């Protein structure tokens, strides 16, 4: 019995607007982000979602609370859905982190983790998901690392290919089926 996964990134942050790679720093939603999060809630509250799983970083928590707070849908926070830990480069310009990201597919960022390690962390979460949620439709709210983990586990894409791709945000999110 498969688990249906609806995935969306956290809403727009002040760091996104300034071109900063937040990584494991908390971040904060911008005014537009709070509006985006409310729209997510309107779009997804009646979408058959049995539970919402969110990264525990503040920007994802804020998105989740705005979108699903008071809805009665269970909300569970999990650190494994976090963004890649860029270590010493958390909070640096996105252009810098993006420019040499392939150098860190298998080698950790100084004082951080590699993209492979971040994807493996998300994969461990996905392995646990069917234990309680098989046959259900759940939502994940996370980061680029969450998306990469889903692409690797569900679609079998190699880590280096996923990291090399230019990520394009989709306002309606993505849907996956976890066997």
C-alpha cells in the first residue's frame, strides 16, 4: 500500500528576498511569504491530507502554522526534513553556495554536511513514513534538500544529477507516491 506525498517548500523568506542561503539558520517569512503560506492552507486544507510533516526550522514551522494551524490536521515536526547544513556558509549569498554546490555532493561543507548526507537524512524519514501512514495522503513542508531526497528516493535520480539541476519552485508543489 503506497503513501501519497504532497510536497511544498516553506514560503518565501526575508533571506530568499535578499539572496541569502539560510541553511540551518532559522530564517523568517517575509510579508509575501506569510501571504503564500495562507494561500497554501486554503489550497491544501481540504485536499485529503491526513497529516502534515514539517522541518523544524523556524521558516518551515511558521509556514506550517499559518497554513494548517487550527485545522485539526495533525502537524508533526521532524529535523530530518531540514535544509542541507552549509556549515560555515549558512547565511552567505545564495550565488556563492550555488556556484560550487557540486563540490559538496559527497564532501561536507566546512562544519556542515554534504548534499549526499542531507539527502540520506531525508531518505531515512521517508523510510519511516509508511510505518504509520501507509495508504494515506500526507504533506511535507521542507526545503530544497527535502525535494532532493524525494527525487532520489521516489524517482531514483542520482544525487549529482539532482544537485546539478537548477531548482524551479512550483506554486502548487509536487506530488509523489512512496511505494
